[in-house]
């Protein structure tokens, strides 16, 4: 096993609860199994995963031949993601089986259905003023997107309603709209938002309330717009969210859940509970983004996912084997992540 640190700049600074970040730091991890090298990625993001230092310590303590030393997905999910992905990539390359096929079989037990060659993706069009938001929506539709995600919550509710209404009028009825409030509202405001957005045929509101308010999210369900939880999965487990009956949709980030198989199994549990899974990333480098595409492809009939995040990085570790076009992301062929791809990253 080997571990190499990396640092990648962002195209634009990203504001988070812990302040502004301008780079993504992480680790490439290689694991050799039966003469085949698998590659994984750990790109920690505080508030979602462990810290960079804790991730580094967890990787340093890992001995591939001793399972007891493996990172704990509950406490060091980014480190666990890297190890799990590297092992799965090595296995898939050795068996000439795509990662998505292995994940689907293990999590869903689906052998007969082949994994798709593409998975649907949503286009995020941000939280600009009305004219800029409509222009971004029009551009996304021109490029083939059929599902748009708008950020809300930074302005007054009335202003957000007008922005969403303007986009709906511009794109027509055939386009799916989602909104993401990032926990900005209290229950009374969220109820007003749901009533307004229901009239605009919004598919779901993502994280309308603070992450720890599972009871409040349960109260918001059944009012005409589905409730999707994202940040809540960082403060509570997927099983806790499902047990609380707090969501119609769960947003699954493989890096934050401890690995691609962990995320696919969470998707299977959500489906069993009647909750729809959507896959996205934590602004990862190309190795983890490719794994997230495989996770999405492993979920039968998956809804559009938030996988078009590579453009947020100013540079990357290697060429991206995933093609984004016409509202879809291609699923790489070959064993493991992408066959003999990422050769420049393997020792």
C-alpha cells in the first residue's frame, strides 16, 4: 500500500460554515492485490468528513493485510473511502468487471440487468439574480439538461420564489426543477416555501431546515414538494434519517459515507424504505468523482445526480474518463474504475 498527498486549487473560492476554502487537499492511495494495483482517493472536507490530519493518521495506521486496522467509516469516512475504493478497483481490474457492476450485485443483488452506459445528471445554476439565473437555466437546457438545481435561502423567500418562477416560465413544464436551501429556514418559512414551490412544480427542496432537525423535516413532508436531506446525513446516519421518516430523498456522498460500497448499500436501504437516493460528491478529484459515477450507475433507474462537479477545480490529478453531455455522465468501461485508465497515477 502507498499513500501520496495532493492539493488542487478551486476555480473560485467556496464559502463553507468553517470559512472560505480555495483548495482541495487529499491523498491518493494504492493497494496491490494479486499483482493488480487498485487506486483510491481520500479528499476530506470538514463538516462532512474527518479533518485532513485525522485522515492522514488513519491512512498511516492502515495495514492492508490486517482488516482490524482499516479506517472506520463512521469516524474517518474519507480515509475509509480511499481504502475501500482501492480494494474494489483492484478486484474489478483483476476480474475485468466494472466497479458499477460489482456494486450493483453486492448492494442490490441484480445480476441480469446490465449497468447503464450513462447516468442522468442535474445542472446546478446557482443563486444569482433573476436574469443571470434564467440565462444559466437556458444555457443548461441548450446543452441537453432536463433537471436543474437552484440555490435558495440566501435571499428573502419572496425573492427566491420570484427567481424560481422566472426559471419555470423560461424553461416550461417539461424540465425538472430542484431547489437547495442548505438549512437556511425555520419550519414556518419552509412551509411557506413549500406551498409556493408546489405551485411551480418543484420536484424537491433540499435541506430546508438545519441538519439536526429531523422532526421538523418529517413535519414538512406531504405538503406537495418532496423533502431531500443532505447535510442531515453528515450529522446523523442514513439509518437514523430513514428511521425518523424525515425524507423523501437522500443525497448520498460516497466520500462522506466511507466508500462506494457503503454509499450503494445506503441507496439500497433507502429504496427499501421507499426513499429515493441521489448521488453527488464533496468536490472531489477525478478518482473519487469517477467512483461516484459508478455508484450512481449501480442504482437501478437512478434519478438525476449531482456529478458534474469537476469544473469547480482549477486543475486535476488526471484526465477525466467521464464525459458529460446532453444531461448525462458516461460510465467508464473496463474493469474497476476505468480499466487501464489512470495509468499515470498508479505505481
